[in-house]
């Protein structure tokens, strides 16, 4: 860990001595070399993925999330002082939970830094920001979704548009690689390679506190308040969000029990906290979420997602007409869920990024290779990913 800290400090010095726009070729190369060196600290995920696929990736398997790495030992418990005053609009269940108190209190210590955490048994609600994707490859926009959840003031989507915007107070974050997709077959990077790249992106979001043009937070203080450091990554075996929501809530409660020092397989007699899972997604994914072809029992399954604490934070596609957005949300089958749907406004500098464009940029050696963190680009280079298989191995791409 000391070696990692030293490399991070060196990287911060490189950044401090020059702005991103005015970096010399020598400074750019220095940063790339540091990122390449930091790849040595990224875990290998071959065994994790193989075990996941063997045990959990079966058609009749229950929806399951398996965590591969927690960046904070106490995940999902955050260092936020108190959650007892938080409410969610029009949620009687959560309002009632606020009035409950727990007399028996255990305090959890984060062994990574010795800081005292909030009493585990008094926590009545945990809010988790979830970025679920095929990550082929991960890019800055994936990270920006989580940063939007962390720091932006968001208001529920309503017919009147007069709901008050507020910061969601996310406690923990989760990047999930799906082993299956409702519309896509596996191609490009393998699941093992994708997990390594997800780890690299999570490291960039949770630990890279250097000044960078893609970050949404403006100061170290804002970063610390965001809880972005309270990150975990893993895999999920279900392609549908209604099932992923159940799996996320289950793993969060299990990790909460473990952090509280309780038996995860026995009835502890203590009520586990309510889990609110804020799934970040693009506009096209939101449309698919409400597409009836993915459900055998549309109304009951959609309702179960929100009843189980599922929430949606979407970003509108560039150039999509306002009239079409309004018409979509005017649908009768969506109206009752508008209070649980939030719109994110991604910055222009990342809004255009897609995994498809990045793959094409790597293949064609264009400027869009800058849309992925340097450590991921180096991994793509070293693994010769997304190249035209009919051509000879290409030279290293540079930022």
C-alpha cells in the first residue's frame, strides 16, 4: 500500500506542475508511465470470474451480486454522521423508519484508516449508487454517472416539474459488470479483462484525487463529502434491472451485517436497513427498462423494482426532442413511478462518450482514445484489445 501511495503522490506532483491542456510531451509520458506501473497493483480476476460463471451464471440461478473488491473495509457503511433525518418524498415506509431508534449500538471501525464509523445498528437506510454496464471498455462517462449521483442536486421527474432538487446523500457506490445482457452477446474484451478495467476505473473514481478535467467535484472537501471513496466492484448474473435490484439489496444487507459483526446466515434479531439502489443509466436503457417485451408480468414486475428500493437516475440522449421525453413520461404505466426517477445532467466533456466510440477510436487510432483513463488505455494497448484481427498488431496508442 505504501508503494501505491508513493506512486499516487508522484502522479499528483506531475499534475500539480502543469494543467491538462498545457502538459508537455515529457509530462504526458511521465503520467502514462506511472499509470502503466500502477497496473501492477490491479488484481487479477481470472479465478473470480471463473468461479462466478461456474457457480452463479446459470439460467435457473437466483439473482446474485458477488463483490470482488471493496475500496473501504466497512462498505457499504459510510462515514456520514447521521442518516436519521433523511426522508424520501412520498415514502411513508421510510418516514416511519426515521422514528425508530436502536438502543443497542455497535460502532464499526474502518481498519484502513482507523476512523470511527457510524454506529452500525442504528442505520435504518443505506443509499447505494449503482453503475451497471458491460464495460467494453469502461470510460470516463461511466465514472461521471457516479459523480453526478454523488454531488448534483436532483429532483424527481414529475408532471409539474416543481419538486425541490436536493443532493441524494449516497452512502456507497457499486460498479457492476453484468455476465449477461438482454440485447448483447459477449464480444471484444473477455469478462476477466473487463473486471480488471472496471477495477482501474473504480480506482480512478474512488482514489484519484488529483485535479483532472473530467472530475465533477471541485475540491477535496466536496470529494470527501461525496463518499465516492466508499466504492465496491463486482459481478451480477441477471440481465434485468428488476432482478439486479433484488441482488444489490441482498448483498448490501449481507455486507452491512458483516460490518456490524453479525452472522450473515443466521437470524440476528436486528432489522437490516432499507436499501435504496440508484441505478444510473442512459436514455436508451431507460426506454428498455419500460419495454414490455422484457417482462412476463409487466405491471407487477415493474412495481416490484420500486417497492424493493430501486430508483433510476438517467441522462437524456443528446439531441433527443423534449416533446418525445414529455410524451414518454406521460405514459399511464409510468406516471406512478415518476417520483422515483431522476434526471442527471452529464457535463458536455463526457456526455458524448460511449464504449462503441472508444472501441472504434482504438481500432482507428483517433483522438477519442482520450475518453478512457490512461491506466485503462495502457491495458488496452498491452492486451491488443479492439484491434482489427485481420491486421498486424498495432503500435502503442498515446493520449
